[in-house]
């Protein structure tokens, strides 16, 4: 299973399309630390973006909100 990379561009979060950091933050508010979700990312590979699905485990937010 692929791992997430710093350069990945998140295009879907748990099956829901996202187009901005605000979209991602809005959707993440409904999840708790420790939950596993699937994210779909566009990953640069040999000069072209490829779609990939990655399962991630959420951690607590740095501001203490879950």
C-alpha cells in the first residue's frame, strides 16, 4: 500500500472531492484522532501526475481540537 508523501495533492478525502485546504479542514472536523480514512492523491511521477489511494490514520490536531 502506498504511503502519503509531502508533495501529494489531496483530491478526495474519504470519497468526497476536495479542492482547497478549507475543504479538507471542513471535512476533517467530523473525524476523531485514531480513525483511519482513505485519501486520494495526485502524485508527481516522472513528470506526470498519477492518482493513488492512501489509507491514513488521523492524529490529534496541533491546536488540541480533534
